[in-house]
C-alpha cells in the first residue's frame, strides 16, 4: 500500500460522493420530472398516433412498474374527419415476452382496458387500422398484442350493445398473421363466448384473408354483425344469428361454409331492401348447410318458418307461375294482401335446381301433406308437384325486375343463366 495524503483522500471521497450519490440522484430526479412533464405525455400521444395512424389524446399517464404504463382517459380520433372512434377510462400496457406453440419467443404487449366505448359508425375506420396491421403496413408485426376489457359498449344512435369479458389479440403464425376476438353478450347466459378470427395467409399469391366465427349457443344481434357486414342490416332490427361461419377470400370471391339460424327476421324489411313484391311477417330460417365458392352459392339446405303475416297478390302469382306452387281452390279472391297464419317449407338448392317441401301439415286444420301456407284452418299453397324447379324460376319469382345480384349469387348452370 502506498501512503495517501489527507488532501488526496479528500479528493477521492468527494469524487466518489459526486459519482455515486449526487449524479445518480440528479439523473433520477431529472428522469422523474421528465416522465411527469406535459412534454412526455405529448410525445407519447404522437408515438401512439404514429403507430395507429390516428390522433391520440391522453388525460394522464404514469409508469406504475417497470414495463407497465397506465393511460387514463385515452381517446382515438380520425385525423381527417375529427370523429371520435374509441375511448376508454383506463388502459394498462405491460411489455413482456411470450412463447408460441412452436417454441419461439417474441416481444409482446398486454393491454388491459376498462370501460371501453365506440360507435358502430366508427368500425369501418377501426377495421382499416386492423387491416393495415394484418397486412404489415403499420405497427411492428413481430410484436404479439393481447388485449382484455371488462366491457365494451358499442353505440348505434340511441341504441347500444354491451360486450363483456372481451379478449383479443394480434400475432404472427407460421404462414401469416391472425387477429382473434372473444366476448360475451351482456344479459345473455351462455356456456361459451362468441369467437371470431381473421387470418392473413402470406404463403399464397396474392395473400388471402380468412374469417371464422362461432357464436356457440348465444344468438348475436344482426345489428351488431352489420358493423362489419352491412348487408345484415336488411334483416331487421330484432333479427339474431346463431351458428358458425368459415370463409376465405379468393381471386373470384369468398369461399367457405355457413350453418346456423336466423331468428325474428323481418321479411318486410328484407323485401324492401331487395325490391321484391310485398311480404310481411317474422320468420325463423334454419340453414343446415350452405356452401359457397368464388362468391357464388354451390349448395344450400334449410327451413323457413313464418307467421302470421301477409303475402302480396303479385308475389303469390309469381310463386304459382314460376315455382309451380299449387294454390288452393278455396283461395280468397278479394284484397291485394293475402293473410296467412303459417308459412313453412324446407328447401334444397344446388346446380340441379330448387326443391321445396311444405311442413305446415302439423298445424291445426292443415291436414293436407305438403302444405306451404295455411290460413284459418285452410291450406293456401302446397309444394310443387314436379321437382326440382330451375333456380332461374326462384329468381324470377323473387326479383322479377332486378334479378342481376341474385343471379350472380345462386348456382345457375350456363344454359339456365338469366340475361
């Protein structure tokens, strides 16, 4: 050991004090002040806005733990229109890592949301954000995103729909990227949640999207499905769907399968949307099997049960003329609208044509087999004597003027296409 003078020892102690005590204290104090400054909150809003392509505003934020940030009063706004797209009371973001089923570990962020709200009119813009993520045009696709929410309220004018126990996420797969969502409907008892999944397959050219949905035993309001499938709004305000859908996109259109039940479908609303002759009443439609390929139905089997309701004389004449339904000789001859107590039929549609079987024979007073419609204990219509009928006959019976969209949807052989 070499001797140290008192002056030297004092200098060493002072340097150690400055380096080990004063400077770290100043650094931590400065870092803490910066974290709580308005500048830091503004920088975080800009960073999140750049990731999402939206305007982001935050009431306050704090770093609760290492890797955990809590945002209060978070809002997402469309930068072009100024429309508020999403808000939540609190969002906690936790940075971590996750190991997938193939043993690969990736960085991940877990989002815990409380009191989420959005408008159904904002879904199209939010869907664009999700699409960019799935197509790797925004954000960092290598990061796994997991999100949970105690509830998510979707506002539609004066009406609202509450989703509970919401779980979702976006993450990489061996052949692409996928987004998943599971939720339960408020005030609906169910043994399992509604599940949805969107898959972006990048191993085919061009890349293709796939969509899967399984409602389980819980019927979903079709007005909720209309947020991403506008055609569902034509089914009426009280219509619900329960079942499963599995589809994937192809150059010629969507292909896949569907099965399930539409309950409380408003036939009058559907008729107005598709410019058919007048038909009113509430129907339950069971789709036992529906297969479609390249945007066209290949095969569909199901059952329709409706009543009470009314049938326009023009549609009645079209059903008799084109689909060869047999009218009753006791058919009332007065009035433009024909009232019925029950309308029920099973149907099969494929490239060979359409077959119809009436199933009103179990109704009181409807003893005739093959009854399609009854009123006052009398049979109004029975199933065709000759089957199957051409699919073009169905098109001409339902939409005699504007049949183009239906002709492109139903299975019609080249020899029987409607011009």
